[in-house]
């Protein structure tokens, strides 16, 4: 699957399967990875492994 950052050249965007809302260097890679994980319906499985981090009391 081809992806392009939000501020990519229009020709690159034209050939991408997914165009990020975020620009390069502003979280586009993370956005794309989260898109793939959600599309594979693995979001809950993956994030549940890190639940202990969010539940900690500091």
C-alpha cells in the first residue's frame, strides 16, 4: 500500500492509496501506521498490551 504525507507533491498524492492529513515531520507516519492497524482490526489487541502504562498512578 502506497501512502503520501499531506504536503507531498501532487503527483505523489495522485498515486498513493492513502494520503495523510498530517504533513511530513508532523506525525504522518504515525497516522498511517494507526490507519493500517485499525483497518486490520488489531487496534484493541495492540493497545491492550500497553494498558498498564495508562492505568498507573504516579
